C-alpha cells in the first residue's frame, strides 16, 4: 500500500493467486499482487539489501525463515560456513502471473510461453545479484529453475554470484517426451553455468500414489524404481552436481530415497550393492522375493509400451490423460486407467505369489512393519 510501484501492476480486483504465507496474512484482500515488479529499480535493490542483512547475520520480517515476522531481527537464520560461498535464496510466487506495467511488458517481446517466463524471471534475479554484489562482493543469490522457468534463458547473462537449483521431475522420465525436454535444459545449464557457479538439484521422488491422491482419487498400483533412481543419481554426481534436495513421500518411495541419498553422499558406491543392502536391512530373509516385486514394478512403470502410444507420437509435444502436458513437470500422468494397465493380469498374479513367499520368511518386528507398510 505504501509502495505499490514495487509490485505487479494489472492484477487488481480479481484475487490473483498468491503463495500461502502471503495470502494467510491478507486473506480478504482482492488486490494482493502475485509478484513484485521486475523492472522498477528499487525492487532489485530491496532484495539485494535483504540478502546483505542475512549475510551479516541478521534477518528481516518477511525474509527467509521469518515469513510471518515473529522472529527477532537479531537472530541469524542463514549461518555462514567458513570457506564456503554464501547464497541468499529468492524464489518467485508459485504462479505464472507477472507484472503488466509498460516496462515489464516490453521484456523479451519476441519470446513466448515458458521461454519468455524464464527470461523474465532470470532477468530479475540477475538484477538482484548485481545489486547485491555492489553491496558486498561475497553475497550470492540462489533460485530455482522450476516448471515455467526451467527453459534456459540464453538471452540473459547470469552473474557469477547466482546459484541455480534445477527442479527435475525425473520420476517421470519413463515418458520420453518429458525426459527429452528436461534433459535438454539440464544439459544447457550444466554446459553454460556449472563452471561459473554451483548448480544443485531439486529432485522429485514421486510415485503414482501422488497422482492417485492429488489428481484422480483412487487406490493405485505402486510405481517403484530404485535402480532407475540410483542410476540417475550416478549420472548427476558424475556431471558435477554437488548438492541436492529431495521431495519424497517416504512410505511410497523409501527405497528410492535411500538409494539416492547413499549415492549422492558417496558417488563411488555401486547402485546394485546399495540396493541389496537396503533390501536385506528392510526385509531380512524375505529380501529376494521383495526385490523381485520391485523389479516387476519398475519394469512396468518404465516401459513406454505400457502407456497410450499417441502420447509419444511427437516428443516435442508430450501428451498425458488430460491432453497436452507441460514437459517440465511430471505429475497428473497416472490416471486410474493408465496406472492399472501396468498392474493387471499375469504381472499382478506374480506379485501376489511373491508377497505370499515374502510373508512366510519375515522374522523381525522391523521387517514385518516394513512389509505391512508396503502392503
């Protein structure tokens, strides 16, 4: 209200989407802006100043870990590690609604869609990083390459004090169109940015349970993939990725989370050896039967022949149950019909037989608990 010019214009009166921490503080405000203005000179300066405050061991109301302003500004919320670079995290609201002021509208007018969105976002982040470096050369800014901002912004020169975390929905790389699109952008960023600044990953270890619960509301056939997860983490670490965060529903992807974490921590480990260790620890003498179940489920999940052939007719325009699918995202692909096609007939009967074998060999309370959670 005091500085409206710092916020997105053209959004008044229709209750535009705003992330929960902001909306919760202004629940009835129909004019709450969805984003800041990217081009006003004071906006980048504001965020650069916030980053400097955190760099110096203090915090601000509304800043990182103090979104509601309940923590003393004297408390350090981003402790620095001696000898390591400092990056203050800045991410836009989780929406595709941007400022419509004249200067923002003029940004990259020749681009369209997600490519335009990504250029707008990284133009803004670059301005913040440049302003922060003028305050203190050691201040860095970190941000996400996330869905609409995953395409590489070739027309934006990213300063050396920007660190990017790429959000890869690699759990859905069984879809050739999604894999092709995401690997392309991943490789562009690795080629052009890795030597200048750290690149990390936000990895999603989802399973069809996510779609069944969040999108289609049914009881799903499990999608398990510890071998694929371990192999992809091997690739990421060999490419030079030094850090990663995983978003995972542990009850449904515990093996995938364990294997990914072990390989990320020690890339020299053998994926098959780590997986064998996990099955023995989790199921004891029932491990061989459970391991076969996981193999059956992984082979079914990752076989494109088990999905509608028309989804893959044009890999530059991937399709899903609801039609055209954003290639930089991987959920909402497992409708009930699609999901149970990978879990019917002989495959299902084999799993039932193996479950009976495994149940007879369970010995420990822990193993029985793991088995119960699995079933």
